[in-house]
């Protein structure tokens, strides 16, 4: 689904003064998606430390998605200017706005901002079928790896090394 033509959509870099609100909105979105699938939990699904680690990476850019002037989502990308193998670290849409085209609009804007990219990579937990559908069927990514108990993530960071997680890759073509 695409955003309605009468919706004003804009993707812009997050200002330093907005970073705490951006992180809170991202955490809320991830938390609610997790709890929708499993159940309410006291465990913080996406920690501030995990977000800060992505923001601290060289080449990191945080974007906020404005829909009719209000932040309704965003993304963190990591751009490697040398290799142009770039990473979509996080993409989120405010809970309750799914299936309205906001996520795809965010992705399309990111592609426009970084046309020199040769390869994009991202990942998502196995349980989030909506994300898998969007990345594969709407955005053209391919699943290239599946981390699980028998094939653990070699670089799990702070997350569970046996968390089931898909890795996606999209090789960009020049037109």
C-alpha cells in the first residue's frame, strides 16, 4: 500500500534536540510489535544502549518521518562511503499506522537520499512477518541468512546470541 496522495510525507534528519523523543518513539514501536506477537513484558525489547550503539557508528544518520508535520516513524542508516555497502540499522513506524505505506515511503526516501549505494543490508526478528513481507515483497530485499540456535549470529552484540533473526540484502541496480 502507498501513502495517499493527500498526505504530506517528509523524511528529514533528526535534530540533536529531538534525539530523545526519536529514541522513545522507536522503543515504543518495537515494544508494541513484540508484545502484539508474544505478550506484555517488563523486558525492554529495544534498549537505549542498542539505539545509541547504532547512532555512534561511523556514517550513522538518523531520519524522522513526518506525516502531516508529525513524527510518525523513522530510521537509522549507516553509510560506508568507501564501499557503499550500507546498513539499515532500524526502521520503525508508529504503532497503529502499519499498512498505510509509511514504512515503504521511508525506505523509498532513504534510497533517494543514497543513490550511490551498491548494497543495502538489514535484518528483522523471525516473528515479525509484517517486516519480512515488506522487506521481501515491497522493497525487493532477499533473505540471505537466518540466525538461530543451530546457526547463531557471530556478532550478537547485547542481544541473545540464539535469537532467531533474518538477514536481508538488496543489491542496487543503476538505471
